[in-house]
């Protein structure tokens, strides 16, 4: 594997900016500091060596690869299509936009389609794919509150079924990384205890839970909030009394992390600013929640991979259910998310990048090797200009993109 030297860029990692070179070798970060050429002791002849690639990053930013915790599809494919070609398409598409690690997400659907996707996942994991790596499944449903279903298909929603979710765990052989569900449903706490003990991140999602129900769920093992604000209870009234909901609990509990769909549509600038002020970049993961229409023109598309499933219409870059005004995921990529959140909040770019790299890595328990530019870490790097236009992507030390 080639040695790659990234020279002259501004390194964004850990919420800070530094001017350093980065040297990559054998799939790892070998060196971070001044004069990366001198590390190889051949500075004057690097361009003559076939085993060395030099990337001139002068005037650009060098960041850890983006980590997207919530991805359904992109480039015309969806993980629930369950085919090798669909997986290749989604991973390549998001990889070209700077995502080096993603968590494929399955929405509520038939057992047949879910099992097909799970089997394909295991096949793809054994292959060398030119695209983003996969960190494990994110199961989004089917245990959701019908009142907060959003673009989830009502036909498949139900209370947690121990036989069903333990069958999924067995089929995936430890590759379920996260499960989103409504914690107020019957059996949700028992599920959380069973799966958390097996290393699964338990997340509040599509929930109508009260503040108090969220507190009980936290004590049962829920620690993360799926697409904060979207499909989530907030302050409401019961007669003359007000009831706080999941959103308020997310703000209240410092030990609960949240994810934000950073496309500028799901969460407006005012709410982005408020959430960063209260939760901080250490507790916010930026995500796309992207669907198959990401990267495609406006038009009508299938949501998920089911026959007879819901249809969406994309207009002006906004995805809605075709028969309503309900938002249905996004057509965003992580470079667009970082660019948009930086612009809408006015926060330092390094802080926004932290929410797209270090924080999601910590949430998913992989911060010992991903999410930072640090010696010994995986060589997952993205280089972009001041407008967050991606020019270079390196995944596991392998150059995926060079513009």
C-alpha cells in the first residue's frame, strides 16, 4: 500500500485547527506534524517514487473522514434493495462526498426484505469495496409510536417482540450497532436491557414519550436520540396542564446524545443554534438520513425496497411523502451537511466538523481508532476547500477520490 503525504493543509481535529502535514502508511496515520516529507528521509525525490503520493493541501482543510450514523441510501439505491449492486452504489456515492464510515439503516418493513439485506451485508463485509466502510446496522423500527411515524410504513409498526428482535440479533451475528424505538411501548425497557448488554446503542426514535417516560427509558439503557426534533414529542397540553416531551428531555439530560439532520430543512437555523448552545458539539452527531434519491434530480422515487411501499416526491431538494407534506428522509450528503450547519450557525468549522467525526465515533464506541487525525488511527481522511467542496477522500489508506 502506498504512503500518502498530505502537505500544507489546515488540520481540523478535536475541535481545533493546526497547520500540519499528515503521513499515511499501511492504512494508518503514521505522523502528524511539520515537514511530513522528512519522515521518509527522501524529501527531495518524493515525486519520483512510485510508492509515495503527495497531496498538496495548501489553502484547504484536512479532516478526519465523516462518520454518518443514519443512512438509508443514495445514488439511486437503498440498503433495503438487498442486492450487492445497491450496497456498492450507496457506499461509493457517500464515500465520494467524504463519508468514510456509515451505519446502514433499515426502516420498518417486511421480514423478507430485512433478512435479504442482512445477508447481503455479511457478503459485502467480506469484500473490498471502493467506498465508505460500514460500522454495523442501525435498525430504525419497527417499534414506533404510530402518532410519530413520519415516513415509516404504518403497516409494519408494532410493540417490541422479543422473539423477533433476538432473531435479528442472531442473524446479524453481532453486527447490529444501534436500535431506534419508542421507549413508551410495552416491552421497550426489557428490549433495551437485553440489547444494551450485547453492545447495542439504544436510541429514542419516532416517540410520543413524556419527559418522565424518557427518564424511565434512560434508566433502562436509552442514551441517544434519533433525528432530534423529527418524529419526536415536545411540549404539549393536556387540558390546562403542559407536558414536557422527548425534546425537552434531550436538552435536560447531559448524558443523552442527539443527532441532527443537518440539511437546513429538518432543523432550521434557530434550532441548530439553540441545540449547539445547550448540548454542544461533544453531544451532537450530524447525520444525513439520506434516501435513494440523494444525488438524483427532483422527481418521484420509491422509499425503501418494498413492493407497494411508500412513494416520495423530491422537489427543490426536499423529499416528502407523495400523498402528504410529511418529510421523508433527506437527499443530503455529509459534505452538504457540514457546509450547511457551518453557514447557518456561524460556528467555527472545526466545531461543526467535530460533530461529523469525533462525536459520532465516540457515540458508536470506535473513537479509539476513528474520528480524529492522530498517530495510529485509521487512515480515513477527507480534504476540502473553504466552502466544504471535497477534493480528496482516503479510506483505510486507499485513495478513493482525487479532484
